[in-house]
């Protein structure tokens, strides 16, 4: 019965995280456009940061809990990146062949590989992310966002604007909305995100303790999958519409923001020292990331069989975690 209650907390937390992120991003994006900021800029900043809001609130919650659970905070990010590439991209490519834009190959993908290698080196060096390392990661994401903004202004980039309008509507449709209403939506979104993270943490920790599984295993799989469900849902819908370039861009962007923004802010607020995150977890994350580059370079697309390979790899990793590192014994 107690395990069932933990599952209920997990589902409730997931639902609150989803709606909280929607309200936060929606309100903040509309306020920004209302005050004259272009949809392109909002799409590359507010919306990009907002899509990582569930991971940020969950990782902060784990790291600031009593007692602190930094393994679960970092496990959430590593697991989320593995889930984004293995599950989200895998399922999407299985539904529809994903075409790759050239700037994704030339700029974003190599940068993701460099960031993944840098983050892994930080963690392997002394099994901790110090405050100064968190600050460095956050400064890098700010610099990268500024670079993206400048590059996008020089290029014709209608995809970001189209995606913004598909999500929120045309700017003229909500410019007459009162600011207090939009600000209230942002505030409600933040509050709902907070409680969503609390409930997801409560369910995840309770489940780990109840069945005798290390918290890192729960965060690498159950929690990471939960925070990736919104990306999975939107990517499946996009793949049905044959919008493969949007899917790959969103997944790579989400992985970047997880490592730079989520870990950066979380470690800046409170440094993290881990013990249950193993080298194999980082190797798997790096493996999935590096595996993408030749996939994308070959014919500038991810085919159905390649998507199937990603999905099988993700399932195999989850099976390994639960078979080799989880000593299940229901309490």
C-alpha cells in the first residue's frame, strides 16, 4: 500500500511539473513579447530555459533536501540526457525519419559533445561539482545563448518563430492581455513547479527506500523519465507532423541546458558531492551523445533503424541498472 502511495506522489508530481512549466513559460513568453521583445529572442531564451524548468526544480529539490541527495540531483540530469537521446529521439525517429539541419551539425552537436566531456571530467576528477564549477557552467550557457541570438539575427530563422506561434499564438493575439494576469500565470507556474518537484522527490525517495534501491538508480530511470515525459509527448506529436528538424533541435538544446543551466544553477546554490553515480553512467551518457554525430553526418538524418538502435540501447541501460545495481527487497 505504501509503494502505491509513492507511485501516486510520483504521478502527481509529474502532472504538476508539466502544468507548472507550461504556465511559467507561457506567461513569461507573453510578457516578454508584450514589452517588445521579438518572438525569435523569446524562443531562444525564455522558452529554452523554461523547457528545463522541471529538471531544474527537481534537481534543486534533491540537493536542498534534508538530508541532501546530490546523487539523485545529478542522476536526474544524466538520466534525462540519456532518456532524451535514447528514448525521445529513438521513438521519434522510429515514427518518422528525422532530417538534420546543417547548423545543428556544425555548431550545436560539437558543442554538446564538448560540454558533455567537460561535465564528465569535472565529476570524475573528484566526484563533486564545486560552486565555482557551477558558476562556470552557468556562464557558458549564458554566453552560448547570446551567441545563438546574434547568429539567429544574422540568419533567416523562421523555424523558431513558427514554433513560438504554434505554441503561444501570434503576438497580436495576446498583446491586449493585462500584465497582472500574465504575471499571475508566471507566479502560479513557479508555485506549481515547486510542489511538483516536492511530490516527485517524495515519491522517488519513498520508492527507493521502500524497495531498497539506491536513490541514484531511481533518479537515473524513474525520475529522469518523468521529467522527460513532456519532451517525449511533444516530440511524438511533432514526428507525426513530419517536423523532424524541430525534434532534433529541441533534444540537443534540452541536453545542453540540462548540463549547463540545471547543474550550473544547482551547484551554484549548493555544491554537490556524489557517491552513487558511477563511471558507467557518464560513459553511457557520452556514448549516446557521441553515437549521434556519425548518425547525423552520414546522410544528415536519423533513420528508423537508427532510432530503433537508440531505443534498444536505452532499454538495455535501464535493464542493466535494475539488474546489476538495484538490490530490490520490498520493505
